[in-house]
C-alpha cells in the first residue's frame, strides 16, 4: 500500500530560518554535487510545505509600455525599440472581470502590474479601487507598480493589498550593467516601505542576463539576509526580446537555473519560491526538476505582462503527470 508523503513541521527544528548567510556559505551550496543540492533543497522544502502543492497566481498587465526606466531586459521601456504598444491604465471593471476569470481557472492570487517608475495621482487612486474590488472576489491581491514611498505603501495596505512585488533583479555588483535610471538602494527603500506598512513582500530576481555565478550568489545573499525573508521569491529566467539590449545574450545552462532554485529554497525555506518568467522556454522535464528543487509557486495563464507563458491547460496536464495540485 502506498503511503502519501507530506511535509513534516517537526523538521523545522533542524531546518531553521537564518538571516546571517555569507557569500562563502552560498557559494558552497552552488558548488555541491547536483544530487546533494537537490536532497538538501527537498529537506528544506518538506519542513515548511507540502511538497506536492503549488501556489498558483495570475498576472495581468494593468498599464502596458511607456515606462521611463531603462531596464535592459524589459520590452516596455521607452528606451528600447520593441513591438510592445503602450496602453493606458485599464478600467477597474475590466480588471475585476479578469480576476473573476482567473479565480475560475484555479488561481488563488491575482497580481497586477503597471509599467511605471512610480504611481501618481488619479492613477494611484484607481489602483487602490482595483485592490479593494479584486480582494472582494475572494482572491489574494498583489501589485507591482514601481517605486513606492511610505505613504503610498500605507494606502495600499489600507485598501487591503496582500503582496507587493519589487524585484532586486540582480546583484548590486552587476546591477549597473542592466539598469541606470534607478539605484539599487531605491529598490531596497521600496521594499522597506512595503514591509513597514505590513504588506507581504514579493522579491526576487532574473537570471540568465549574462551575469556570473558570483552575481547569482550575491543576489541570493541580498534576499536571504532580509529579515524576515520575502514571503514570495520569484526566480525569473530571462525572456530575450528583440529590441532590448539583452536580446542576444547567451542562454543560461538549465542545470544552473535549477541550482539557483534549489539554493533559494535552502536559504529561504519558509518562502514560496516562484518559478516565474521563462517557463514558456522550459521543457516539462526542466520544470519538473525545478519543482523537485523546491519551486512551489507559478503564474498561470497565457502571458506574463508582455511575454508568453505556458497555457493553463498545459500546466494542468503537467500537474497531473507529476501528481501536483494547486494550493
């Protein structure tokens, strides 16, 4: 008779949360034999989560293109010549309808993204209404709107926002090669405002932008030394878009990407590690390895802001083949 394997909360005593990770500790994890690294990641994962449950979110672009930032990976930047056509902020009713559809498709969290440097004026007031009404539909809410000040973070909390996404993108050392219009410290300031307001933090990065393993180590150090750890840690694989400066960068080795997922799981065992952008380019086998390495969150749907994402039916089939279930 088969015995179901579930998570073991008692193991948390030996899989403790740490906030004092050093680069040398993280380098040592990356250098482990692959099987040993996956084994450690599985132990950490099972201490805090059901290993066969994956949190499912849907992401909607509520304002597309025309962003003044020069992020080298982003097709929504005004600095790059891409096929993305700017669109103004969506009406609240349209966002609520999309949220209803997402819930019916199995999503438990609805994420809304706007291509802004920072939200302002009436647009921000409309965003607050979106949060209130989407939450009323029974979904967790998440926003990514660029930089926030303390007052804006407090207003989002009052409206009922559950999560705010603001990625660090890469290491402090490599950051200037990717973005020049916003500093690393400004990103950290926004995260502090979100945390101080009592909103859950969604913060991760992008790998495969031409960075070194040392940069991936440094990014993980930045994330793992946050106290508390981000509740959600998206690990994005670069989606190369024609017209952006990173359109011709070499692909990251698939096993290196899986290693990055595993290291994130070990460093932040109580966080949801999200297998985020780039899944469209991944085989089912690579995604399965990422789940084995500790990824336990995905975006459901056909598009992530402006880039492709596996269709929901493909995800459902993969879940069935792997014995995974939405959570």
